[in-house]
């Protein structure tokens, strides 16, 4: 097996599992907290300066951004699993080959998504039944956000790759300067302070774009100054030329994972269409409560990412005895952290909602109703993320896609259509716990009885080289490896 010397990767394949998981997930949770604080502060600026219409516009635009990012993120997750399994095997060459191929794909797809998003933004907003008074601001905000999409995607890719090798602290440290820049620039560009132009909602999007560019450049500098694992030097730059053996693996696993996120985003967009049809107060309430949901789902997301990275490394090292224990530790951590957060938010939800809806009392009451019905279901969603993260770490992507499709399409959307004639607009909110129950039951069953343990994913450096040679010359003659 071809290995190159490098700094030692953080050890996720030895030691006490619960402790290792907690301290590996904690920086990821911190990153999610900072990201959510950043988004919430920006939402406060928009709500305070531009009113309910501005907040509704950003809610519509951000949901579309998530949908456009979903498929690209699937490829990033697939590459991260390859990176993690090869780190578990201590095959650094294979890890960097996967990293280079994934980086090229991410860049190309990021540029394509930005161009496509700019062109079809008006169509997507019309599909959402965006209210007329919200549409102009949402379109402006969305198109500026798409301009900065490639830099944002590359920053996320590097952060995902660092977590794949077991480093969750560096992405946390590097997130702070960009977050502060975004928070500072938002009011300056929205209101036009200190001689800057008054750009309104366009200023909010421009601030985020500039902060993303700064974060990307800072991450590149730190990675190369400290010689972190996710870097390419000298002859390694050739790994940026996509190896089709790896491309096929990334596409085969990344497309289902991306489609899974698109199903989630698509169902959310459809639900937003139901919300938009209820009127401005419902849209504003939904926009405010989604800010709270970003916090509630943070522990589940962080733990899910942590168990996936830990499981991938342990699978690569053939430490199957630890994989089941990682799943149990992930479930316990999710229940404790997410459950505590749900309780705390329930105690202070009115005060939190007033940050986003200072004068709209109708929207405030709607937001309280949404929270009472929906918030607890994120404990179930977090458990789904843990089991999905474990099975995905060994390349299981099709069954999780089918499960989420059932839970979110006939489950979540179907329940709205069935219940709306009976309970009115509350059917929209009850669809969240209904979908959560379906997804956790099906995902838990697949983890317990499914065939995911028999799959294979990682491609070592030697295997990749042999496959490239075989493809270049089926007769078996020795040809130079690209």
C-alpha cells in the first residue's frame, strides 16, 4: 500500500467511544452554533431594518439556496467518506487522490449551480407562490447569493474534508473571522453607514458573499501554512485531474445523497408554498421559527456528522467491533443535547420570537403554535441522522434515499393534504412530527436488519492505480499512470 509521510491524523479508531465522539462532535456543534448565530443576527438586521417583507424574502431565497446546494453537498459527503475510510487504512495517497478529484468536481458543480441558479431564480420564486410584495427583494437577494456560491461551496468542502481526516477544530477556528465580518457588514451595507451605499436587502446578500470569499482565502492560507492533511503539493497537484475510477464512486454515492437532501429541500419548498398561500403573517412566523429550528437541529447534525466520520475511519481500519458502539453513543448524545435544547427554547420561545417579530403580534402567535407542534420532532430527526450517518459511512445511500422519500413525500406532504380539511393550517405543522416518526422507524429498521454492512466503498491508492491502468489498456500492458 502506497503511503506518504504527513502529520498524524487525529485518532478516531481507539480510545473510549462516547468521550471521543463527544469531543469530536463538540467543535462541529460549535461551528453550527456560530453559523446559526450568524444567520440569526443577519435575520434580526433584516427584520429590524426591512420589516416582515424583508424577512419573508430572505426565508424564500434561503430555502431555494439550500435546494440548489443539496446535490453538490452529496458529492462532498461521498468524498468525505472516501477520505475517512482511507485515513482509517492509513493510506494517505489514496486520501489525497479522493480529495483532489472531489475538489475538482466541487468547483465545477459550484460554478454550474451558480450560473443555473441565477438564470432560474425567477421561475423558482414563482413556483413557491412568493407573495408579490416579497418577490422583488427575494429575487435580488437570491441572485447576489448565487454570485458567491462557488467560494462558499469550496469553503464547505475543505471543512468537510478536514472533518473526514478527524480534524473538527480547524473548521471551527476558521469560521469565526468570516462570521464576524458578515455580522459587521450587514448593517453597514443595508443602511449605508460610514459613506457606504444604502443597498437594502441586496446589502445583506453582498455582506454574506464577501464574508464567504474572505473565509475561503483564509482557509487556504491556514491549510498550507500549517501543512494540514487536505493539501496538495508538487506531484500531488495531478490529483486535481479527476480519476474516473474515483469519479464513478463519488457520483454513484453522491447522487443518492444529494437527491436525499433535494427531497428534504423539495418537501420544505412545497410546504413553504402552503405557508405562502396562508398570507404574510404566516410567512413571517415561518421565517422566524425556521431561525429557531436551525438551533434545535444543530446537535443532531453535529452528532450525525461525527458518527459518520468516526464510523468511516473505523470501517476503513476494519474495527467493526466499535461501529455499533459509535451508533449507541450517537443516539444517547443526540437525545440528551437535542432534548435539553427543546426544553430551553420552549421556556423562552416568546422572547426569542420577538427578536424577529418585534411588532407583528399575529405572526408571534402563529410562531408559538408552530413551536409547540414541531420542535420536539427534531429529537426524532436527530436519531435518523445518527443511523443514516453510520450506514452512509459504508456506502449505503440508496436505501436512506428511499426512506427519506417515503417519510417526506407521502408522509409529510401527504399528511398536509389529508389533515388540512380537518384542522386547517395546523396540518402544515403537524406534518413535521409525522414525517419524523416515519423516518426514524424506517431508518432504525434498516440499521438493525439491512444489508449495509456488506457494502464496500474505499478505493486504495494501489487499487486506483491498477484500475486506471486496466481501463487504459485492457490487454494489461504497463502504461504510465495519469
